[in-house]
DNA sequence: CACGTGACATACC
DNA sequence: GGGTATGCCACGT
C-alpha cells in the first residue's frame, strides 16, 4: 500500500508530463518531492493502475520495466508510439524523449 | 525479528 | 555492453 500523500503527489506530477515525453522512475520520484524513492513509484503506479500517464514512465536505461511480451509492455509501447516516441531495440532514447530542464517551469504549480 | 523480493538507481569493475 | 554491490522502502514469509 502507498500513502495517499504519495499517491497525490505522483498523480499531480504525472498530470503535467507532456505528450511525447518520458521520465524514469527516479525522476518521477524526484519531481514528486520524493528523492531516492524510485521503487516506491512502481508501487504507486500499480496502485493508481491505469487512470494516469503511467505509460510515460520507463526505467533509467530507457527500457520498459515490464517483461517483454507481457500485456503491460505491449500496451505501454503502443501508447508511446502513438505519441511519437520511437522505440528501437526495445529501448527509448532518453536524450530525445526524456525530461529536459526547461520543463521544470511547468512544475511550478506543484510546490514541494 | 530476519530475510527475500520488487513497474528502481547509481557507482563501480 | 554485462555483472556485482549498495541504497532505498513496503510487504510477505
């Protein structure tokens, strides 16, 4: 289980991640005011299950966290491709689609 | 209480 | 690139 406070933060953060942009679990934790707690993000996303931009969260190496062939992996891949994110060799180029410093301005509404 | 296990990350080698 | 080690924390056993 995950604290409501954490869930709220994660929800708010996910809500401001633009289309075509992906963040890592560690970044999501960081942006949510929970540095060093990447593992908790997986739990949080599991708890939120589906109703948010969970598909824009990938591992720090650019790979999708789910096992290849799993339903979730396929679904996430599809949604990202629909947003214009290209995936080659089962991996995403974070230099291209990752979080960029200039995007921090849109976090000003989150106030942590 | 002590481990093992995760939608993980970083620092090494 | 891969492999190991450590940090992280909630949960199950």
